[in-house]
């Protein structure tokens, strides 16, 4: 049964059309990042980019180099859509996009991480075997079939993403819809819908649908009786997100995934009417079966464990942020922070009060007061800056307070801790993050 599920040969129309959609969308994302100023704001203008910890060696290209960098990624998207040098184009884009993701996290987005995973998976899929320039150049590679496991890998990845996204929403601030109220408050000036989005009943609908949609959409798309209804619901849901939250290509990428849930013959008739239909559905066991199963098992086990790693840390992830990233905890909170950075020369005891605006952008400034890893990295950055003046310093964040989901500000980071002298732990709670007041109040 497993062999039939994974190694049956099925029509590859869904993979081919997804390749085309994917290439177009990532090309728009990359060229759009240049046109909207995203590249300049996050990768060119700031003096310090706040890379993922352990990836300081990944630095943006100097000058206007990142414009060319994103231009190359955009061209790779066009090559992928056309199926020109597909494998090389896919690997190049995946490598460059992953580097971009790791070299700055001020504009972190779960969708950027998802794009890495999907790109990595596509590197191994035979998406160039039809309707591609590669086939024109080498007709021998043309095929109208693919293994069924290609479909199921995509489906399982999406199931993990949506299920964890749904589970993460089952917490107090989402269930009482206060998180939705905070999210919608920033949309109050939207033309036509701004006032409606402030209505409590709208918050109730959005919050309830958010949990149920993420939990049920994949099963609903898989089950034939509900597939069409689920598709149109998905279409509305993602277009709503695109209009209201303006999150780039990702609602459209989510819609594009739908092609893997419909019957292959249906996809062929819609997009490739002249494509030769697949008349047989043989089960053919590839010689790499065991390697595939081992690699897939390791990959998906990792995907299952990463989103729950925050349970291994002390305190609440909503407060500490430890284990938040790469966990599909999407749109769950709004954080604001405040405080004062104080630098003390260890030798002269001279004190310097730091104005963050002299070192970081406005968006970065918001992060260094509200997120512990940003606060730690900024302290390390200040230590390095002062070291260039032959000063050995300590760095303190005084009067540190944060507000989550517009609740009253609460003390956040221990003001007696020299952040410049602290070590960052990857799998251990940082004691200089003060205990969550929300857990105390619940007790």
C-alpha cells in the first residue's frame, strides 16, 4: 500500500503549472523588493543588519550590490517559470534566498522561511520535464508523469504549516479576540473597510475563521466532496489577507498550492489541453527508495519538532520569544518595548547614554527594546563599536519594559545584567529575561 501511495506514476501537470506559478511569483517578489524600497530599508541603509545569531559572516554586498543580488534572484524566477536550466536556477535561487533570510531578521516573516523550504524541495523535483525550454533543448527528458510522492511531500509540508498555525492560535489573547483587535486597529484608515474592521463582531469572525481555516483547509482540499468549496474559501481567505495585511506574494503562493489537491487530469485539462494524457498508472519502485524514505523521515521529523521546541524553554514563548521563529506562530502578537541603553567603561567608569537612532533604523529600534535576541545583539554591537575606541565596556538596558498586544508595560530585561558580557544560548533559557507577569497572574 505504501508503494502505491508513494511510487505510483501520475500525471505531472500539477507540478509543471506550479513551477510556472512559483517562478513568476518569486520573480515578482524579488523585483518588488527593489521597487518598494524593501532592499534599501533592510539590507543597504542600516549600518548593522541583525543577522540570525551564528550567521554574522553573511553580510549584504557593499554599495548597491544588493540591488543586483535581488535582480539575479528575480531572473532566476523567470528562468524557473520558463524551465530554462531549471535545476541550476532553482539551486541558485534557494541558496541566495536562504542567505538573504539569514543575513537580516528585522523584517522576519514566517512566509520567508516557508519559501526556503518549498524552494529546497523543488530543487529535487523534476519540474522541468514538460512545457520548458529544457525540453526544447533536450527532448529526451520530456515526460508527462511523476511519482505520487511529489504530491504527498507538498501536502504533508502544508499540513504541518497550517496545523501548527491553528494550534498556536489557541491561547488567551486570540480566543478573546484582543489580538485581532490590535491587528485591525492599524487598518482603521483603510478606504471603505477601515471602520468595519474595527467592529467586535468582525474580530470574532476573523479570529474563529482563522483557527478553523488553518485546522481544516488541508483535509477539506483532500476530500473530494468538499474540495471545490474549500478551494473557493481558500481563494477568498488568501485574497482577504493580501488586501488587508499586504504580505507580498504569499497569499498567491498559497493559492497556487491548490493545484496539488485536484485530480491531475483536471489540472491537465485546465492548463495544458494539448498535453498528452497519462493513460497508465503503474507503480514503479525507484532505486533510490530507501534513501528517499530516510531523508524524508529526517526532514519531516525536524519539521514536527521545531515548532514545539519552545516547550523545552522556561516561561512562555509569547513573553520570551525563545523558540518563536520557524514555528508557524503567525500573527499572534504585537510587541512594543522601551528602555535606555547605558554603556559603562570598565576602566574609567565613564558612562555613556546611547541614542539608538545614531546606530539603527526606526524599525530596528523597535526591535532592540522588544526582543531579547535583538537586545543582546545590539549590546554586542555597541561593545564592538567602543572596542574600536580602545574601550572595554559593559552594556545595560535600563528600565526595560514591553507591552504585548497593547497590554500595560511590564519589566522585561534585568537592568543589572551586562548584556555585552552574556553568552547567547541556543537551547537554554536566558535568566536575564524577567519572568512573565502573565503567567504569574494566571497562577
